[in-house]
C-alpha cells in the first residue's frame, strides 16, 4: 500500500449533481435510480451543499404510511433542497492523500467528501470507495 497515494486515484469522477432549485422529488428519484447515497448540490460547477439520502429520509413519513407517494409529494413540497442539504461542506483537493481522507472521514459524521480543484467540483470520495481500495490491497 502506497502511503502518499492521492485521492484522485480512487475518487468518482462521473458525478450525479443537483441544483438547489431542483425538487426533493427529483433528488429522491436520482438516489434510487443511480443507487447512490450522496448528491453534491452545485451552482455551475461550484459546490454549495451536499444532500444525502438520509437527509431525505429524515423529512419523509413514507416509512409509516401505506400511501407513500402522496405523503412524499406533500412533504417534498414543504421543503426545498436548500433547506435540507448540509451547507457547511468539508472538501478536499485531488492531491489529498487517501490516508488523510480516511482519517477525516473516520472522525466526522459524514460519509462522502467532494473533491474540489480551483473552486470546481471534480470528484467525490465515499467511505465505500475507501473500503474498496483497502480490499483491492489484499
């Protein structure tokens, strides 16, 4: 295992992003269709927040009702992505080492980090990416 391997070696480059003006219903659809748990919220290519599937679940009553679709639509109409997303987003650069990112994620309560270069979103790394990297080492 190389000690100075940059996160750019394992980060996801083909990102699914969303705008703060998009609907929460669209976000939920993206989470389910793409089988992802985090979506960077961007304005142009600049990251302004992070939306997680957990954020959506926190405001949804779908798990306790039979008429899931109507409740989701009602709840999603009450909130905006801007209200639900995390705004204070920790970011890393592509040359941040895998070790540094691992240490950061192990100490925080989030599981994804946007990778930013010159103010633009260029990738994302998740705890799953790190686990897959470790598995590949053995």
